[in-house]
């Protein structure tokens, strides 16, 4: 177990590798485009402005108020969903050749992929900050909470990428199941709808025990209101710790078997 721990620490210290993985993935994503990463902002804005124009009228909410609510929720949900769905083929397809032909720690790919998604989230932050400035909700407390959240989220994303990637490598049917589940969770989680619209009877199942809600709510509340529900802080922090322990245990158990599952 001590060897496993040292290997993980060495992999984290070798940041040149996984930072370059993240940067190279971004370059490939926007290769030969005139606007490059700006498309990430434009695509999201056009889609959400259209949705806001319709849903704000249906629910009788001011356009910019609902747009801020929707943009912050959708921006972080998109990163959560992308992190999980990409993890389903992280080891079986995306980095299968590298695992077969190179001596490298699989956690490097989880770190690189998660960092790439954090970079994409950063592309949307200027728009989110402009919304908070317009609404007059930007605060120092919100920035500090956001900084804490991003650290916790990165740890969660790395651990979740590894866990989902290993499970989908071993049980290939999970690749398709996870994608379907994430599509359903998008509608079950308050991303485009307000938690206040749910009756008290349904709040426990759709809000209180929905871990994804707490990750969305932490990010959204930190930026829009400068404060976060203490329950969301506990859920995000504890779930991150639990995922770290699970990821370490799985790594310890399968680190020498992983290569035999890559086909």
C-alpha cells in the first residue's frame, strides 16, 4: 500500500506530463478553427439565450436573472457530465494505445483529462462574472468559495474519472449505461429548473440526496449569492473524500491487472 501511495504522489508531482495532456487535448479540440476556444463561449451563450428567452417567460422571471441562474448551472453541469462520459472510454479507447505501449501511470490521464475540463470551465467564467457584476452579486466571499470549490471539484473529477474509467474498462456495458444515466440526471437535477418549484414531498429525492445537485448548487450559489448552503458544503467535501478513498483502494487492487484488461 505504501508503494501505491508513493506512485500516486510521484504521478501528481510529474505535472509536466498531465498538464501537457490537458493542453494538447484542448489544441486538438479547436485545431484549424478561426475563433478557437471562443467557440466554447459562443456555443453555450447562443444555446442558453434561446432557452432563457422561452423559459423566463414561461416562469415569469426577469431575463437576466434567469439567464444568470441557467448559465451558472449549465456551465458546471456540462463539465460534470463531460468528465463522467469521457471517463467511460478513457482507458478502453482514448488512451488504450498509450497504456499498451508505454510505462505510464493511468492516473496521469485522469489528471490530464480533468484539468482539460477545468480549463474549459475557465473559458465560461468571464461570462459568469459579467452576469454577477450586472446583477450586483459579485463578492469577495463568492470568489473565495469558488476557489475552494474548484480545488475540491478537481479532486473529485480525477477520482471519479479513475473509478468510472476502470469500471467501464472491466465491464464494457457500463459505457452505454452511464451515458443514458447522465442524460436522465440532467432533467432530474435543478440545472434548468429552480429547486423552489418542487413540492416538499419530492425535495428529498430530487434535491437533498442528489449529490449532483449539491455540486451544481455550490458553484451557482458561490457566484450568484456569495454564500452556499452548509449542507452542500458538507456533501461536496465528504463525497470528495469518499471518492478519494475509493479511488485509492481500487488503484491498490488493480494497478498490476489494468494492462490485461486493455484490448
